[in-house]
C-alpha cells in the first residue's frame, strides 16, 4: 500500500477513495449470504480475527511510512506495542473506543444472521442521529432545529419500516417474527456503540487530547474475536467460508478503517458523512444482485425517509459545520460497525 502517496491526497482523490471505502464496507451482507456452514458466533470470530491480523501487519507499515515522512514522532520509553501499533494502554478513551469497536464488529455480523441486509443497514444509517442525541445530553453539544427534524423524520421512517414488517409477520405464520425482533435489537447495538465511540473521542478532543482511532480498531478486533471464540466452538466453517471471512476481515474492515482516516485529512465532516451514506445504497444493491435478497416496499419507503432525513440534514448544515473538527468525520463509520 503506497502510504506516502495516501498522505498527500488531493480533494478529488479523497472523494473517489471515500467512494471506494463505502463500496468495501458494503460487501459484508452479500458475502455473509455466501457462507455454507459457519454458525453465528463463528462468523463473527473469524471476521474479527482476520481484521486484527490484517491490522497487525498494516499498522506498523503505515506508522513506519508516517515516521519516515516526519508526520509521526516516537515518544521516549515507548514499548513495541506503542511504537509499531500505536497502542495506548494508559488511556481510558483508547480502551472505551476499542470496546465500542468490538460491540460494533460483533453485533453487525450477528444481526445479519437474523434479519435482512437492508434492515441492518437502515438501522445503522441512523447512527449519526444517535450520536447527535448522545452528544447533546452527555457533553452539552447544541442541536440545530434541522437536526431535531431529521431525528423525527428518520424515526418515523424506522417505525414505518419495522411496523409494516411486524404487522405482516403477525399476519403470516411462515415469517419468523422472533428473528426479526432479535435481529433488529442486535443491529441497534451498532449505532449505539458508534455514538458512544464518537462521543468519547469528541470529549477527548475538547480537552485537548489527541486520540488515534485506528489502533482502537485493532483492539476492537482482538476483543471481539476473544469474546466470541468460546461460543464459536466447535468450528464448523468450511475452507470456503474461512476464505470469505478472511476477505471481510481484510477488505471490508481493516483496509477501509485505515483509509477513512486518510480521507478525513482531505475532506470536511459533511462531505464524509454524505459519502458514507453510499454504504446503505451499495449494500442493499449488492445483496439484491449478488444474493437475491430483494428489499420489500416497506424497507424502500422507510429507508428512503431515513436516508432523505440524513441527506437533508447534512446538506443544510454544510456551511455551518465547515469548521467542525475533522475528528467528527469518523462518526458515520463508527455508527456502522461494519
């Protein structure tokens, strides 16, 4: 990976790279539908484990390139985990962020085993609104009227989408209502954990502390894989399943999580938030074309309300948020768990 070239991205290059990032995020649903025998927790274990393994290789290379370019300086007394992987064992925010990443990694894949890709992605798309609410009540950030309106409209969209599905499920005994409820509740953990993650980072930023998010992604992968390992045994995945999950660990999480940080250096917060919404569109489209998972009318209508509310909120706030700290650009991805 040409890390030095990535450190000098133009605005146009960053836009195209961010589109590529959302495309990589969106492959999780269609790939999950290709698995043959891997059970729920085994799916999560292998994806998280391969994410951690990938970052164990990527992070030292990236940090070495930054060190050579003069953008990273080592502090005295650093151990190998700090120097090569950027771990911050003495930072509470680092550990909290890692735990949040682990929840997102685990909940996302589990949710996909209970309900449709479209359902999971629409719930995750509301993540920035969860973040806005949490930041309002925990660190006192003011919400603009447009954001309150977006929260109401997006909420109505989610209520309509799931209300319609529940009514249909109750009317048709062949539909598994239990799986729909469990999948929805598990998927809800993703934007909630993402909102906590971003709020922790924003709080540290307001106190003048620099927080490097990427090593926390590695920590999240390690925690998720260790947590799910006992429940993943005995392993039932075929070699083909493991190959698919290795692809997810590297291409759907490790690489895009690193690249989104690079993109945030050249793009403003609203730009990244808007571009990140492409994950929902790409994800539903890929699941439809690649796995035959056609979204129902209630998903399309409810999802359109959610995406429309988010899109309008970001467009209206483009100028007012032009000076927002770029750390905020991570809120959209944090809310997806990918």
